[in-house]
C-alpha cells in the first residue's frame, strides 16, 4: 500500500477552468484571461533573453528576482524589502499558509470566493472556516475578534465581481488576530486597493498577479507586499529559483510599460461597463463588477441552461454547481467583438 498522508488521499483537489484543446475555435470567456496581448516590450525582452542561441538559459536565473522587487517597489511606493516575487500569486498564497498555519490550525475565507484557499489548507492539514455574504454583500458572522491564523479576502471578489471598500478592509484587519491576506488578483480593474493598509497595519498582506491585467497568464507571475518580517519568512520557504529567466525578463518589461498597461485596462473596463448595461437590457441581473468579468443571471435563473446553449455555440463561460452560484454565470470580458457575439447569442438563447 502506498503510504500517502491521509488528508492527501481524501482530498478532491482543485479543478481549474476548462482549457479546450482547439482553443482558437472558441470564444473563451471562462478563466478571466486578458483578451489583449501583453506589451510588445515583453516580447522584446523575452527575445533578447533568448539571443545568442539562448546561451543564458544554461545558467540559473537570479534566485531573489531582486531587480523585479525593485521595479515593483518603486511602482507601488514601497522599499524592496517589502516585496517578494512569485511563480503566480498562488505560490504566495500557498507559502503564506505554510508560514503561518500549522497542522490543525485555522484559516478562513469568504464563501463564495477563490476556492483554491481550501485546497491549499487541506494540503497543509489546516482547518478551514468560511464566512458567507449577506444580500448587501457584507461578510456575515465575522467575530469581533477573529483568532484564526489567516483570513483570505478576495477583493474584487471572484466570482461575484464586487469590491470591498478600503475602510471595510481596514476594520477587518483590526479584528484579525492573525494575518489578513488581501488577494487583489483583479485590483487593476478597480478604483480601490488596500496597499496603504500594508503600511498602516502589520498584519496586512496584499497579493497581486500579472495573469489578468498584464496579460501574462502563460508566464505565471505574481507578487506580495507585506512587512519585511513577513517577506523574510516567505523567502525562507519559496523555491530557491522560483522565477525562470524568461519570466523575469517578461515581468520587468511588463511592469515598466505602464502606459500600455493602463490603456489595456481601460479597454477592458469600458467593455465591461458596456456589456453590463446590455445584459441588463435583455433582463439579466448583474452584480456591479470591479474585475475583468461579470457575474450575471438570466431572467429564469437557470445558469446551466444558458451555459449549455453557449457551449453549443463554442462560447465558453463559467458555471458553478455551488447552490449559491448555480443561478448565474461568470463571464470574462473579452475583446469588444467577442462580447458583441456573446450578447447576440444570449439574445437568441433567451
């Protein structure tokens, strides 16, 4: 018998969004990818790294990604000692649990939000507690003093799209005995963020990803901003060469090209607002979104029916079987023409 740990044998594992093998033949709106390419400077930087027959690839990359820490620190207004780079923000989320929550200790998050937190906790052997949302999208039942090791707050929330106010996040930080991890995967599409709270409260960590707003999902790049003591702990347990040379080249170029970044975010936001208004015209209920997606329910509240009809038309969106979510669909914001095609399909489906 193979001696696996019992919790690993018992766990189901995280199921990511479907990636069709014939991806070019689909309108793919199910995994919140950016519809636009990354900055041309990213391609230039990667090609430069590959110059000379890729000779640089024979040697290890910078173990600390120090130049990227410096670029990100200047961009966000911190000292580099407050920044760590990661192989996607998921690596940081995993390492935060490893650093703060021992076996049997508790972490918590809002349900619904990013379900991968539960998977990471199961791997560690930590306990999970969830808090629901009220009809007006406040966290229900959050104690005056939460004693768990970590509380993960996804804002803007995925899959629902709304963002918590900075004031509300600060009040949560004051009520957490442990760390408040503000997962800002979609913050670049919002008009608020929690970066200033990292400076004000020693128990606040902000995580970011370059997968969405910088169109680098294929590179797996992320970062965290926290007090130097937290960053030092995360440095101890991360993989020692966690970002390869090409990823580091791409990351630096993307972060430095803020003009391109801002223009692409603006396009996504403009399309999101137009699409939301058009959905409401055909009877859909839509939660106001601060992400690069919307969560919308058809008039009959049968999300699976609409999902199947879109799938038959090779339009891929996200439907969740969770009873709290099954009435609607999470629809990523694609290019304007993709969203026009999707809207026409939804009108036909009824």
